[in-house]
C-alpha cells in the first residue's frame, strides 16, 4: 500500500456551510434533558465490563496534516459489540423492554445478522431498504402488541431515541476526562443523525468550550446535508447503497434534525472510493503508532478531515489550522468481520 502521501488527492464530494448555525446549550438540552444524560451515564457505567473506550491519537496523520492533535475515539473496544451502538440501543432496551425481535432491511449483511442472533434475538429480514424495514416493524408491532425500540424519532415517537442519544453522549463524558486539551473540531458520521446529535448533547453538557461540528455522510445518502441546505427535513432518494451501510439513510430522525440544524457548522459528503484504503491504513499503522481496527463507518470521519485539509476554502471556513485539536469517532471495529476482511485486502493493494 502507498504511503501517506497518496492522501493528497482525497476530496470531499460536497461541502456546505450551515447558515443557520447557532449553538446554544439550553436549546440542545431541551430536546434531550440533562437529567437523562446523567442517568444514562449512571446506568451504563454500572454495567458489568464497562470501561471507557480508548482515546487514541492519529499521531502520524496529525503531523502530516499539520494540525495540533487528531484524537480517535476507538469504539471498536465498546463492550463486546465493537460499536458505539452498544451505548444507545442496549441502554434504551434496558429502559424500555425485554423484547427480542429485530427487524432489519434486505441490505444488512449475513454476518451482521449472525452477530445479532448471538444475543438471542429472532431476526426478521424485510425486502427493501431501511425505511421499508421500519414500516414493517411498525406494522408487526401494532399487530402483535410489541414495543418498538428503534433510534429513529418522529414527532410522536421520542422517548427511545432520546434514551439512545443520551447513551451516545457518554462518549463525550469519557473524553472530557481523557484529555485536558480543548477539542476544537468534531467530525461526526451520520445516518439518521442519532449518533451525531447524541454526541452534540454530550458537548452541550460536558465540554467547557464548544467545538466546530462537522457532519459527515456518504455522498449517496446525504440527507443531513440536503436538509440543512433547504432548512427543512428533506427525504432523499438513494440510487445505490453506499458501502457505509449503517449510514445509508434517506431521511433524518426528528430530534436529531432539531438539534443538528442549529449546531452543525458544516456538512460534508464523501464517496466510497477511499474507505478500503483508510481501513487498511488504520490497521497497518500508517496513521498512528497503534494498529487500529476500524470498520467501514469509522473511515469517513478521517477521510472527511483529509478532504477538508485538501480544500483551502472549507478549511478556512471552519478555521482548521495548526492549533486545532480534532476529534474523529471510530464508531465501530470489525463488527462485520467478512466485510472488514474484504476491505482490508482491497485497501492493501
Ligand atoms: C455502524 C453505524 N451505523 C450507523 C451509523 C449512523 O448512526 P445514526 O443513524 O444514528 O446517524 C454509524 C455512524 O454514523 C455507524 O458507524
């Protein structure tokens, strides 16, 4: 595989400054109240095997890009789930229900289904995409009187998504104890926006200074960027699924929209092109002295940071420079083992 020099050609597909930006802590915590965040931390930190995930440094990349620090929150070490999702979904399930049915779309890989089944769940695969599976879930739940635990909020369905976001905020609580450097920029991957908004609630509660928030999406599924551009919740058409499967969503969740429309400084999108290379670079210590296991949804945060650094205009807009302390979220490890192996071997070529 090529050296770090090869990243000089990495580009963003789109970038958009949010003209309605106005970060107010009180506004954010109206949607996910501070007490919910406190309770989430109390609960989750009391779980067996709880441990803060490592806050690593991409020291080689930071030197190459000439920024002060690049921190990488390594969620591959989150419990045995190898994903930040353990914080939100599992917490919401604990609070709400003991249900064991999972309804997932036709595009979810067999490896992921296998992993979910390991937890004792019955999995129902629905023909179609993420939205189809949500609709089927609603239908079946109504019919069978099941409780739905899913992270997509609507005007009528708020509590579970709030709990999920409160769970995600723990990443920021941990980071506030792991470094005394002020984070100046956070790159946040988004599907329906739950993780990004959850992190933002954590920022509102736990960080002394508010960093710049940059939302990262696959260019084939840029529903946050489009919503911010049009200043209204926008449903988009996904013509082809991105390899960043978990982020391949066509419409934002309601509460994340309320939060992110005010708190994100900028939205960017990237193609699938450099995912495999980034996965391999993480693993092969090209970006840091540690070898890092980061899956397909961990790569785009790094790719976007590189894309911004290669774009003078957007770099200036978000004031990214040699004093910046950047945070990227390594959302997951090799949660999908088969896909991870494929990406690794492709990225090493
Ligand atoms: C595996 C995975 N699924 C989904 C998402 C998107 O989360 P959300 O739909 O809450 O925005 C991410 C990261 O953004 C991810 O890493």
